[in-house]
C-alpha cells in the first residue's frame, strides 16, 4: 500500500477508455453477441415469469443484505471450468445496489497464462488459488444491470495477469450447474459475451491505467495503492446493445 496520502495528492492524467464501434466488429463476433443476447433475454424471461430477478436469486435465503459480505456466502464455483463469482456491495455509486465480481482460477486458465512479475510485499494467491478477476457487473436496486467496471488488484485480492491473458480467459468462464440459480448462472456468462467489446476494452484500459499510475508514483506499490480502486467504468443497457448488434448484422 502506498504511504502517500491519497486524499491530498495530485491525481495523474489517466488514459481514456476506447470502445470499438459495434458496427465495425467482424460478423462472427456479432453473431456470437446476438446469440448471447437471446440467452440473456431468455434467462430474464423465465425469472420475470416467476416474479424473480437476478439479484434476488443470489440473495434468496440469506437474510439481511450486509455490505462487504459475499452472496452466496461461499461464492459460486464450477469445479470443471474453475469459474467463480459472487455478489456484494461496498459502494453507492450510479444508483448501484451491488455488483457481481467474476473470476477464473488457475486450473481453468490457458496453460501459458502466468501472473505478471511482482516484487512488492503483499502476498498474492499462488498455484491453484492464483485466480484472476475478469470483470464486474453493476446492478441497480431492481436487479437490472447498469454498468461494467474493472478494478485494481487489491480490491479482489487476485493474482494479476496481463490484459491479453485475461481476455483469453473470458471464453472459459462457464458456470454449468444450478446453484444458486440456473438462469442466473447462464445469464452472467451470456452477459460477458453480449458485452464482449466493452469487457475487453475495460481490461486493456485497466492495464494502461495501472501503468500510468505506476509511472506517476514510482515509489508506491501500484497494485496495493488505495488511491486507485476502479480503473474504468461504463454504463450499459441490454436492449440498446442487442439493438445495435441486430442493426449491424442487418447491414
């Protein structure tokens, strides 16, 4: 953690987030996004028919919703894919109720993926526990997604992998079981594909922000600096994204 007082120091100029235009994406990517959009809508449909929503499903049966607690308490984990997620809240921004954090653990990663070199004092998870954070999904009080964001290492206590490695992990995020909710598990995977251009942009931007921050404060451990929490955030709308994909495919 940096010993520089974060409240008083000058915040460095950080790189801007660049998201590719949907209409310029390859047709194969658009088709996979379109299929993911149908999956997202189908998951929401079956939940709404029963008067349920995505957030309510992961909170169900756990009593009072406390900040910082994980829901469900032991996270959701697929032993075959080594994908993992949980829901929680620890900030009140942009009308957010809470957010999903998604991860992949080392046994599910491409064989060539390795954490970046690190010489700081904070221990990182290692071996099979060397998980990587993929992306976070912000939810509103009505259980609807409103944003995506990426974070610094200390926020999720992960091992840190370079953006190219993290992007290669995205296709391996699969929760193929019914706990705590089959439609929610399918929905999270489909959301990451429907918004794949934004997810990839946030991950690449994350690395650029960390580099810029490290250059501005070379005496600090950038990965532990509490002055840098969110590296990037974008607002999202499911219907808007699906319409853009369909329009691009119709050209």
